C-alpha cells in the first residue's frame, strides 16, 4: 500500500494559491480516484468543512466500484457533539465506520475538553477505527503527550520550511500515534515563480532560490524534492496531498515512485527550516 493519502479539499472547495481552476469537476474526480486506487493509494482525507467533498467521495466510489479507507474531521463551531456529528459524515459517505475521525482544530479540545470522551465513545462504538486531532502548533502535540490524551492519529503541517514538530515526532511514535503530514507543498508556494511572489514572502525568497538551485543541480522536479523530504523522515507514516486535476495526481504518483527509496533529501535540506509562522501558516498570508 502507498504511503500517500489523497486529500480531498479541492473536491469540495476552491483551495491553494497556485490553484487557478477551482473545484475539480466530478467526472474528473472519478478518474482521479480510479488512478489513485490503481497506484496503491487506499486512504482519503476529508472533513465536514470541505464543502461537498464527503458527498462527492461517496458518489465517486460508487461510480468506479472501489472503496477507500476514509478519515474525516469534526468541525469547529457546530451545535452537535462529536458523537452525534459523526453520523452526519457517515450518512454523507454512506458508511457505518471510518478509518479515522479527528478534531479539525485543537481549539475544539480547548473549548470542550469533555468532547474527548466523545472521541473515545466513537472508537468504542466502532464508528471509527482511530481517533485523533488535526494540529497547527507544536504546543498542541505537547498537550496531547503531557495530558496523555486518547489519540491514535494526528495530522500536522510538515514541509521543507515547516519543521516545527520535528522535535516531538520520536515521542509521538513512542505512544504509537500514527503521524500524517499535510501541507507538504505549502499550498503551492514551492512551485510559484519567485519573481511573481509579493513582498510578503521576501523573508523566504533567498531560501526559495536555494531550493530551486538544488532542484536544478540534482535534476529532479520540485514534486520529487517536496515528497522526498517528508518521505525520508522515518517517523512519518502517511503523506497527505491534494490535487486539482488528474494530471496533477499522476505527476505526484510518479514523483513518489521516483523518491520512495531515496533517503537523502531530509539531510540535504533540513537547514532550510523557517521559523516565521506568518510564512508557515497560509491562513496568515497577505494576499
């Protein structure tokens, strides 16, 4: 089975600064899921907050006759508790159980620590095999470890610039927590032409120049480099990536095949880590 997990936000929403296309058409989603399955991808990552993504996934799986394991997420600011809300996702997905169910944001735990009991109940009632949290800040993972919160799976941002969670990964693995990483392309920033970026990105333009120079010297694509960097970290179990087209999917599958047995990218590029969270968190980007 592939280490890749197909993120589906673009099945239900417009997403990413390098995405000029908008939502992926449903007929193309069928082809994307078919090719993903053929390549060995078996997990889809979705969420209630991803627009129509859950319904589209269900319809497409029926159309192509293939079934994926699915991770979904409990949204922020809804009236229902997680135990009640998961039924909404299960209904949209036409499933009786999910592979994973996570809080979409750690703020949910801060506002409603009692909802952790709901996660446990979800697992005990076999509505999800694994429970956990989607995180944005290392302090959130520290809280999970310090308070010994029930957790089988986490999803964190991780890429060449964003290595904030690195010091916690060994301890998370000791807890047998499955680690999924997202934002490996930093919403397309690594692919953008440097001279097209606004002055907001000035703090990392020199690092981007070094990264592009490395790609030229190694004669490898930026997809290869970004995937190779996260894949060469032994603590990472799965790599979540989104696509906006069938071509985009197959480019990334090809890149993964190119780098899946190459383990030098992390050692070569870890020095490019960035600490400025205005850059690392796309929600803070000034458009």
